[in-house]
């Protein structure tokens, strides 16, 4: 029996990693076009880091689909190669054949819970922080002394002297409002330009009006400079805000439900995929479509209940029950075929 379990597990692991590799390549190719241009001029290690963080941000669903489809392929292979009939002829029942699925489902359920609660939000936070840091560095590096530099789509800056994050004798043109600004000193702080001791030339109908300021700040409106989304807060912080009864209690609770219920599908999709491949007399393409459809239906259900929980916490308590009943129903139906 150990040889059989080892063989089934080996087939699953091989299929799983091939699928994860394919999914990762698809995700990276689709997301790379949305990254800021300076990413392509990063050094190798920074580029690898951002690609890894991108993969981790989407890994919740790539792992789920990879796990689901990998077991489907194992079941299909056993059926197509007639191996399942040889196994049954040796007196091995379906219950014993499912033991490797049980073991891997438990392992992946635990990993899914850990990933959803800690690693996934951490990866999203780090991706935002990393890109923001790199954008700031890119903006600072792009500013050249005694020349005009484009720092965003609508802002051009001339500086006479640059030292780290501080600048002297600045001329700034803001095309969004046609302001021409001069200042003795300035600096970047996050997504903002902070200017000190200068003048703003404001266009009027027939002329210009000057306004003196001691301190003036405005947003660069650079799309890559982002704040960490509330959905990516640490789980401990989400629980803390719920305990404090913050204004967004429903929102915090929906985030918590989304994270702690993510392991539930992993308890069942291995069985559904494996038994579908073994028992259903359908082509590989039809079975793959069925599995993908179940996965997409789960994602839509998850999204719907998260949004409903933001309006009423009762939906958050109902959601795990709906998942359990739904997946149990499909699993028992397939096991009886």
C-alpha cells in the first residue's frame, strides 16, 4: 500500500508544481504590463523580488486551482491507463485509494489557513511598500541639477542643487492647473512635494497673479505611490479594530471571514477532483471545464458573501456554513457514483 500511496502522491506533486509554474507565468505576463516603467530598469535581485511578491499576491487562487486540477489529472491518469482497475483487482477499495487525498487535503488546508491569515496580506503589504520605495528612489534619481525633469505626467521640475531628499532654487511647472512655482528649498515626502519660501504664479484672464508662501505642498498623483489597503492589514490589527468597535467593523469582520474560511475548499476539492477523474465518464476537456467552473463559482460566492458581510455581519456567520454544505453535497454525490 505504501508503494501505491507514494505513486499517487508523486503524480499529484508533479502535476501541482507544473500547474503552479504555468499559472505563475500567466499571472506575471498579465501583470507586468501594469507595472511602472522603471521596474524594467531594476537590478536583477530587485526585479526577482517584485516578481516573487506579485506571485504571492495571487497565490491564494493559483494554489487552490493547482491543487484542484492536479488531483483531477491524477484521477484521469489512473482511469485512462487502466491502473485503477488493476488496483481494485488487488482488493483495494475506494476508501483506501482516497487516503493520499485525505493526507494532502489536511496538509494543504493547514497551509492555506496559514497563508491566508499571514503570508498573503504580508506579500501585498510588502509589494506596495517596495514599489513605493522604488518609485520615490526613481523620482529622486531622475531629478538632475540645472535641468528640467519630468516627475509625473503633469509636473516638471528644475532644480539648481540637489542633496539627498532636499533641493535648492526650484522652478516647478504644474500643467494640471497651469501654476508656475518658484521656491528656495523643497523636498519629497511620500507622494507630496513640499516647497518652502517661494512664489506661485497664478494665471488670470489677462495676466498673472503672484502669491507668496512660506510652505506649500501638493500631491504628485503618481499611480505607483500607494497606501497599504485595509484588506492587507495584519490579522492581529483587523481583530484589534473589531474589538475596538471601529467605524468599519463590518468591513473588518468581512476581511476576517474571508481569511479564516479560505481553508474550507481545500478540505473537499482534492476529493472532488480525484473522484471526478476516476468515476465520471467524460472527456478530459469536459472534466477540466467542470473543475474550473466549480472553482470560479467558489470565487464568485466568496466575493458575494464578503460584500454582503460588509453590510450585515450575519452573512459572515452564514458563509462558512454555505461553503461546508455546498462542498459536502458535491463530494458525497461523487463518492456515491
